[in-house]
């Protein structure tokens, strides 16, 4: 048998312990059941999705294209932190 260590927020750990205890389990058994289910189904038993990458937002692509053109033209590109933050929030 191998040992696996994980880190959980103290409050989340406590809540999870209470929940699985009400099911007649302890955390070790809970994670063993979860692992066996993943191995059996060959998938995580719930959907995991990623948010759209803000790097590829239309606003950022426009700014990247503009900066690329300026670089090709030999122009020095200078941005203040406020300008960068404004670009991020646009």
C-alpha cells in the first residue's frame, strides 16, 4: 500500500470529514472509493471546465497586434502600470 498526502483547507477538511462520517466513512475510505471510481470509469466523475483564457480576448489580441506592428516599425513600446492595468480591465 502506498501513502498519498493532500492538503485541504482546515474548514473544508472538517466539513468533508463530517459529511463522509454521516455516510459511515472516514476520509481515507472516501478517497479510496473516489480513486477506484476514477480508475473504473477512466474519467473524473464530474465535469471540469476552464474559463476562457483572457490572453486571447479580442481586446488583448488587438493590443498585441498593435504592439507587434510598432515593434516591426522600430518603435519603442512603453506602458505605465496604470496603462497595463487599464488594458487588463478593458
